[in-house]
C-alpha cells in the first residue's frame, strides 16, 4: 500500500470512528439552552420526574454519595465552600438555595449531576453513579434547602 493510500485510509477510519462515537452521544444529550449569564439549562430535563421516592433510605444513600463525591467542592452544608472551592473559577454554587443557575427542578438537577455543567468545574457523574444513585443525591440535596 502506498503512503498516500495509507494516509487516506487512516483519515477515513478516524472520521468513521468520530462519527460513530458522536452519534450515540449526541442522541443521548438533548441540546442545552445557553443564557447570557453562562447558565446552561435543559428544558426537556425540567419535565423529568424523579422516579426515586424521597424516603429515609434514598436520602441516606444520597448523603453518602454527596459526602464521597461533592463535599470537596460544595461543602458539608452545600454552601459552595468546600476545600477545593478556593481554587475554582467559577466557584461552586450554594446548593441550599431555592433557585439554581442551571435549573432547580429535580430533572434539571439530575441532568447537571449526570452530564456536568459546561464552562464550570462541575464534571459528569454518569460513569460513576447509577441513575437511581443520582436521583438519591437529588433527594438529599432537597434536604439542604430546608436547613
């Protein structure tokens, strides 16, 4: 095989791989609405209903997951004052607030946990938590606002 043929083959293979990988991902991730203040909201996520009952077991699971994965940035009480928050730009939000920049419905909160928040240090947890675990974190976060 000549050098130019190999290069063409590699370019086509790379393009096919990118197309294959981006197709399913874009189908799973609905388009986010970009706002002037940098917020990314997901109108379809606002319609999602939390399938996990906010009972003691779910809240305990959510608290355990929050402590393991979120306290470093958001702090024990969710005020955005975790140890790592000092070096972050933008700073983590106060999760005990009633209104959140990226949406305040259960579905919007779940979507931010699952997908992360573009333009912020908030990373996606879809590969680290099951959907039920993420819904349990949402249930736990609801208890922070009450305090």
